[in-house]
């Protein structure tokens, strides 16, 4: 009898072992053990999921998901992909949260994060003080709601700087005056190269490219309640200074008038390919792209420096990125979700493969890819003084009106003062109607 029982137990062990070995841990809409009773729901963008068309991301994510799943066999994550229209997707998640139909965790555009504060739940207990202090200042601030609780994990970001061709610009300008002088001289030379190009068209790239000039001076677009303040007191002076600077860039010949046709930073890759610009504001992700569009020799000519500011002692940049918001109140799900985000999306390998920048100093300091690369080290310095756009509902209107003001000034249809006042009137009309 005893021998028969042993044989039966061995057979059961072999059978369950075989089933376990055949378990499909990762599918198109699930991560984890399909038989797990604890179910976490997640909304995520496809470019951050294993079904991404980027092979490197897909391979890393599928392996990382399975590793997490094997370590957490009591949980499964059921996945819904977010809308490809980011703005519409964010609004949909908010609407779901209003009626209690949101996912347990959702990937959120950092730009929208403050709008989610009323619906996100605290995860303070799942991050140590050391972990909290490791995040860059603007990231830690963004993850913290109005009650001082951390309610999300801002795991990846980006940053902007000045790209310049070192064969034409031996030393990067630090101030606006230096930029105008250097760029004007290059543009005046008969070499078919514009000294400095920047986005000044009807697109978010225009606003986000000049905001670092504003933040470096201490400017605020809105107050803590979301009320616009960019045309009040010193804030008005800061914006007038910026509009005067942009006007002078074109008037002096430092920049071509066609800058009003540019809407994004990515368009300047064409300038790199055509060898038609000496300097432009760009994102950290663009440097590696140069090697795909020009020869290695040409790509090596481009260096990156901090964005020139009104005065040399000023410093700022702009950053965005993606955040995981936690909506569930279930403490077990919170703990499992945080483990998942940490192990998969805060892993240094993810940043190296995806091209995103980490939001923590320790990754730059301890992980070889970031510690040994001079550009990554530069980006870390830029992030120390970077800032993010305010995520209040009035911001899109502010941004649109800033774009109009910039174009009006550059084309000469309005003075800086007139353009800013016009933007202010339109923004306040919208704000009061809201």
C-alpha cells in the first residue's frame, strides 16, 4: 500500500510538473499564471508592451514578463492596450475612473498626471525613502499628489538640449546673445547653412522648446490651482523677453523665417541629413538616429550642450515621459503591481533597449551603459534642472496660444506685447468658461 501511494504521488508530481512546464505565461492579453485567482487589470500603450513592433523591446519585455510571472505565480495581469491617440486615451481613462471602471494600473502620459490625482491611490508604503529620494526632483514632485502622497511611478523620461555641429561651432553658446552672434555669422557665410533653426509653427514642439527659457528665469504658467499667471508680474516680463529674443533671431539672420513651418524636434533630422543647419534644440533620443540618416563621420560632428539661456548662470530643460498610475485600493494588488513595474520597467536594461532615459540618479551612476557614455552623463546633468509641463486642463489652450504668439511675432504681424496680450485674453476667456 505504501509503495502504491508513493507511485501515485510521483505520478501526480510528474503530471503537475508537466502542466507547469507547458504553461503559457505571456499572451497578447495576459501576463502571468492563467489559473491565478488574483487578477490585476492594466491599460498600457502598445509601444511599451511585448507586442510592440520594435523587436528589441518585444524580446526584452516577453522575457521580463515571464520572469516576473514565475516569481509571482499567485497573480495574473490582464492587459488592455491604450488608444493610439494619446490625448483621447488619457481622457478615456479619466472618464472610466470617474465611474469606478478604470484598470488597476494604467500607463499615463506624464503631461496628464496631475489630472489623475483625484483617482490614484497611495503607494507610499511600497517605496523606501531611499528609493523616493533617488528620483529627479521634477519626477518626485510629479508622482506626489496634492496631499503629499506618492500615487504613481514615473519610470521613464526624456530631456532636451542644444545640438551643434562642432566643425562650425567649436564652442557651444551659453547665452542668447552668444547664440545670436554665432548663428548670425554662420548664416551670413555663403555655405547654405542656417545658424540656428527651431520650431515656431503650430505644434506642441514650439511651446515645449521655449518653455525651458521661461522656467530658467523662474516663470510659472499657472498657479497651484491651475489658474493661468503667465501674463502677470514678472512672468509677463519673462515671456516678453523670450518673444523679443525669438524676433531678434530671425531679424538678425541667425535663424531663417521658415522656422514658422517647423512643429516638432524630429523635423530637424532632415536638417542633419541635408547638412543645412549648424544648431537646433533637440531631444536626447535624436543623437542615435543621426547614425541611421548620415555617415558615421557626419553624425560624429554633432555634439550636445545645455540650452542657451538669457544669462549664463541660468539653467533649465524640458522633460516628458510615461508614468504608471495605481488605481486599485487592494493592498495585495498594489504590492504586486509595484513589484511588476520595478522589475520590468525600472530595470536599467529597459532604458538601454527602449532609448528612454531613467528617472533615477542611481541608474546613471551605477549601470555601465549610462555611467560610461558621455552623452548619457550629459543628460543626467540636464535632468537635474529640468521641468515638466503643468498637467492642468487649461494647458493645451495656453500652449496653442503661445504658438500663435510666437508666429505672430516672427512674421511681424504683432509686437511681443500685443502677441502676449492676445494670447492671454484668449486663454482667460477659455479658462473662465471652464
